[in-house]
C-alpha cells in the first residue's frame, strides 16, 4: 500500500517536472524567434545575386521572419570561364534549379520571375522598355500581395554596376514610392562602405560613405555557413575550386555584417531646395 503511494507520488512529481520543462522549452523557443510574424522581401536581379545579403536572409528566417526572395531574371546569359555552358534556354533550366537549391538551404520562399537576363537590352528601346515596365508592374503586384515589413534590394551602385542590378533596385524604389503604404514598409538598399574597398576605382563605382549605411546587421557563423552552402548551389556560376571556407572568409573580411541604407522620406514640406 505504502509502496503504491510512493510510486504514485513519484509519478506526480515526474509529471510536474515534465510540465515545467515543457514550459521552459516552449518559452525558450519563443524567445529564440524574435521576428515571428514579420515579413521580409528581398528583390534581386539574377540567380546568385542574393549571395550579397544571404547571411542575413538566413538569419531572419532563423529568427522567425517569413523571408521571400524575388529573383527577377532567368540568368540566360550567365556564361563564364569556369564552365562551358551556352547562353540560352538550357542555362535557364540549370539556373532555376540552382536557385531553388540555394533558396531551400537559406530557408526562404523563392519567387523566380521570367524576365530575360539583361532585360532585353540588346533588342533596343522597343524590346527593353516594355520588358522593364512589365517588371515594375509585377513587382508592384508582389509587394501589394505580400505586404512586407521590410524590403531589401540593390542600391544605385548595383554592387557591380550591372545594369540589371541597378534597374531592379530603381524599379523596387518606384514601386515603393508610388504608394502611401497604410502598413509601415521600410525600404533598404544594400551597400558597401567605401572604407572597406581597397581600390580607388571600386570606391568610386560602388563605395558609400558610412554615414549613409547606418543599418549594420550582424549575423552568426551558422548563418554564414548556410550562406556558403547555398552559394555552392550556383555551380554554373562559380569557380569550382572556390570552397565554402573561401566564401566565408571573403564575405566576412570586414566583420560579420551586412550594411544597408534605409530610405528616409523627407520629414517636412519645403518651398525651396536651398536652406
Ligand atoms: Zn547579378
């Protein structure tokens, strides 16, 4: 009789412990996901462009945000000296698969649009301009549908001065500026501090003064590892001898941060351009 009572008391204590542990684990899990309910939208031009910010895409996905990645073009002209891929439809199929692989490893939702690499620039005004207009319309539809809390895209430098990068960034800005968003949406441009660029030409072409890049987002080794693995998915675009360690070293050379410039609307009306 006594034995049974001790046994049942033990069971009760055990249940209490399990319940407390369950509560503790539950609250820890919740505490680890500070951005649950937030929506981040990253918009870039080509499959593999996302690697410029991929550590923080992995970070925000890990921290509970819903992260959507829009890749605008199909990358059909992405030939290089490392591989003998021919430009065209076959490369499009390859790069779509590579992009899917990279998005999955980062933990982000991929929206891969159908625009031609180089946005039909070679076809002149009549080829390019309708294509570019359609891009703005589709981006507008996506932003209105997803209602992100924050958007990240290319800045005016486009990282490498690539025309597609700069036009995608400008198109996202146009979508942003065309509406008075009833829900707060913040727009951020990716940027590189001029101080982190060694060559003088690079400073001019893509460097930005630190006073503009005031959003400095840190990431962890785990995020960086995910980014490195996802970059390897873009096999058709990379030097096969480049290792994940090389990527991590290159990416974090100036610290484990991604620098962003937040778009700021004017705070008041004015009737002159001069103070
Ligand atoms: Zn690109």
